[in-house]
C-alpha cells in the first residue's frame, strides 16, 4: 500500500511541477518505477497478467512522455488519472477490502510514509544512507537552533514533503478520540512537517521520529515497531 501511495504522490508531483520546472517533473516521473520491483510485478502477474502488463505499460508511457520534451498539461493530467486508476485496481487485486480498511494496516502505511519522508529528505541533502545515523551536513550548533540545510535535490525534497503530508492525512482518518496520546502524535507529525518545510538539520527531524512518532504509534495502535 505504501508503494502505491508513493507512486501516486510522484505522478501528482510530476504533474504539479510541469509548468514551473520540467526537469524536476521528469525526476518525479522517473521516481515512479523506483517504488515497484520485478518481484512486485511478478506477484501482480500471478493474480492478473493483464493488470501487470497494463501497469508496466502505463508507467513506461508516463516516463516517455517527459523524455519527449515538454508535454501538455492536459496530456499529463490524463496520464496521472490513468495511473491512479490502474494502481487502485492493483490494490483491489492484491489486498482484500477488509485489509484496506483496517486501522492497523493504515497505521503501518502511515509509519512507512514517515520513513519515505526521512529517506527522501536525506537524499535531498545529498547524504548517503549511512549518514542517517550521523549528524546532518548543516554544521548546526547549540547556539543556532534555526540553522537550515542546503537542499541539493529539489525533487527528493518535494517527495519528502508530500510523503509526510500524506501520512498526516491518513492519521486524520484513523485518529482515535479515546487515546490520551492522540493529540501528541498529531502534534509530532505536524512538528515533523514543519521541520522539513523549514529545511531543518536531518538529525533534528530524525529525532522527532525516533523519540516521538514511533513510540506514539506503538502506544496508540500496538504496532510493535522497533524503536531506536
């Protein structure tokens, strides 16, 4: 489900960026295929060969649209809508309706989207994956808590923002009224979004996830996530 969410996000970002930055729009289009593996395609094909072929053809066609130059807004809009329809059909084919509507499943997707947000933010700073456990490249000090980082990949930065925003929207759908920590988690997700929007150092953002979001998700939804 997370992969489908991210593919929808990337296609929508490609459409959104078309009028202002075709290069960034193309990057988002190319990111689409990063979220689906040959094993995913194989599993889809085993259940529905026609759907697997349609998904592959739809994604390939979308990327080629940007390789040909500057496609029209209407053309890209139609293709994004088509991608969304195909991905929705993929979900229906692979996951039953009860699972799709399960609160715990949605909470896991929320957690994964937060992870996607971290990963893309990490990449937007030009950091490799090993740097996630180290300090960010911002040279931040105790005296300067408002220092910002240097974004080197705008497409990854936009993907990070969109992934976290989608996580917040999902939480609003499943937020329980009876749990005392519900508001704390909402505030922590909002804080995460604010830190990313303000281009804060990576370690500050990672800290919110490790010390706030993950423990609260475990407490509220009993997910059993590994805490660092």
